C-alpha cells in the first residue's frame, strides 16, 4: 500500500515540475523580453526582476528534468532540508500576498513563491526526468499552449479597464495561477494514464513469467487464494489430481482437505507467513473419494497468492531416479570422450600435419588436406567443450577473491594477435573484484570475447568493451558489450542450450560448436549468479554477468 502511495506522489511530483518548467520558460522569457522592450503600456508594476526570477525557476526545472545525476543527488538529501526550504518559500509567499492585498493587489511574486514552495515540497519524490519518446510531443504542445495564454495575458493587460487600476496589478498573478493549474492537471492526468498502462503491461509480463515458472516445476503445484480458491495449476497437478480420482467442483482446495485440516492450515499460514525464501511445510490428509491420503505440501508466497507444491513421495522418487540416470549418462559420456575419443582424434590430426609438411602435394590435394585438418580441429574442439560442459556439474568452485581486471587482461592477451589482425578495439574498464573460481571466470570471459570476435559485423570495425558496475546488495555486474551482429530476441533461449547456434552462423559458415553461451551460463550458475543478455539484430550485444562482490577479507586467487 505504501509503495502505491509513493508511486502516486512520484507521478504528481514529475507532472508538477514538468508543467512548472514549461510554463515558466514561456512566461519568464516573454516577461523579460516585454519589460526590456517596454511592451507593456498599462501594467508596468512588474519588474525585470520578476521575469528573471521566473526564468531562473524554469532553468532549475530543466536542470532537474534533464540531469539524472543532479536529480539523484538532490533527491538523496534529507527531506527535512527540502521541507525547510518549502516553509521559507511559503512564508515569503504569505509576506508578498499580505503586501499585495494591503496595497496594490500585486500578487505575482506571491504566486512564484507559492509555486517554489510546492516544488521544494515535492522535490524528494522526483525520481524520473524528461523522457524523449514520451515527452517530446507534449513538450511542444505545452509550450504552444503557454505561449497562447501569455499572448492573451499580454493583450488583456494592455487594454485599459476604467476604474479598475488595482485589477491590472493582480492580473499577471491570477492568470499565472489559472494557466499553471490547468497545465499541471493535464500533465498529472497524462502521467497517471501512462503509469496505469505501464502497470498493466508489467502485470501481464509478470503473469506470463510466473506461469512459465509454475509450468516448469517438477512437482504438482497449485496456486491458491487466501479463501482457498485455486487460481492456477500446472499440468502435473492436473494429472496428480486425476490420478487420485478427485474432482474439481468450484476449484477450491477445501474439496480435498477436511474442514479441520483446512482451518489448521489457514491459521498456520496467517501465523507463519511463509515467503519465497522461507517456505512452510505442512503435513495433512488429502481427500480422494472419501479416503484420506497422507500428503506433504511445501507452501510459499507466489504473486500475492499461496503456491502449494504437492510433495508426492512416489513422483519425487521417480524424478530423483531419472536425474541419477541422467547424471550417470553424463559421466559416462565425459569418460568416453576423455579415454576413447580425444587421443585418436589428436593422433589423426598429428599424422595429417606431418604428412602435409613432409610430402609435396598438388594444390587441389593440399586444399583438401587443409579442409580435413580444419574439420578435425573443429571436432576436437567440440569434444573438449562437450567434456567441459559435462564435468562442470561435478566441479566444486574455489570461492576466492578474483580480480576481474586481471582476468580480463589475461584473456585480452590471449586474443591480442587475433584482435590486431582484425584491427579491432578492445576497451577494458574493469575496476571491481568478485568472489569465485578464477579458472572458471577466465573461461567465461574467454567464451564471451571469442563469441564477440566470431559474430562481428562485416560492415563495421569490431569494438568490444568490457566494464564493471556495482549494482548494490553485494553484487557486481561484469559486462561484455560489442557492436557485432547481435541476436534476435526469439533466439535467446535456444542459444543458451548446448549445440545451438544462430541461423546466420550456419548459413554463413561461421566456425563454432554452439557451446559458448551454454558453457557461460553453466559457469554463472555454479557461481550462483545471473546471466542477462541485451541484444537486437545488427545492433550488437551486451552480456551482463552478476556475481558476488568480493569482500576486503577474501583471499586473492588471480
């Protein structure tokens, strides 16, 4: 609830400052220009100082909207500071208003002080600035509207009104208040509408992601509301319920739990409040055609509801057996590659190299021999990467302090000649250390830089940038950016699986085994990190690896 209220006041703060900036830009410029050229024939009590103060307020607004660094620094200051400035501005407003009402009704400065007071009060909540795509059209619309209002005001104050001399002095302030109130209301409504649309898209994307996560669970799972009504379930849950000969009348969980069990479970959920990090185990009886079957539920919070995973011992044992068979098959494959495939391939490659260097061959045979050697090297590399991928699950990483800058430079040294030959630019801006296995992190950087070289664009010189970002919560992002071919978003999931390559890689004969990103993701998983890819076709690629940031007391490894 507090989060929603904060979002609301953030929208109001941005709408206020955007409208204030647009209006003060036109108003201050016109007022300063008109007073300098003496365009006001009647209302001459406004001074050039008033125009310059209005322009100064516009400059402050543009600085806050355009400079994220300034906005972050100012909003990070303590709120009592801005409350104090708002109070001072409010006192100044009261003083100007009292002076104007008691003498000549000149309230323009009081209005400016009031706007500044509201701006200072809302400044700590200004967490977003000017957005080009969303604000360009509206900026010109507001500036045009403000300009029209300013010309109307200029025309009104230059029309003599008999017997109303005091009214002239109040017109600028009154007109400014009405125009600003209208623009602010329009902008705040626009921001609320945009926030609502964004929230709908975010909820839809969250629901899709949650549903994918639910369907990928290896056990039967139900998503249940607080009143016991089932809102979603995966395919395993449907099969499990069908296997228990149960029905789904009303899709409510109390159809399978006795009243006593459901009351106990509901009370425990209220008391323990299980979360994603701290799930709750519950043992009870599941009703199936009047027969009570023992069941264990693993319960955690899930998108505002309860996720109940049915821990069926029989099904769980089958999953464990299948996993054990897969692990044994993987270990057998790694053993066969190491003991029976690597050595014969190396022997054949060595004999071909000796034959090529000792025997004079015609050009056609030489070309055929070189193609054979290249194919054998590709096969050898594929065996090595497959073996490395198979053995990674058994690898126990040594958690030490790893200098990411040193690792990056070591990989750059390995590819130095290749990069020089391509006239490519490798820019290293790495200043952080991470906790992990230096050997695996070296292999990770090697795979990512190798991919950037292989999938370079044929139309521009390759540029690779490796840098780090501290993302908070003890995490560091190790980033690899290039200006190469990029990838289509629909290919990303497939590219992270072993032996999968992009469509253009096979079509254009780009060498590789399709194991690079799969190995990289496996290494990141071993470090309990996260691999994120930002890419678009023909626009390059940015791969961010989130790792645990090293503490000062961690032992150095690299």
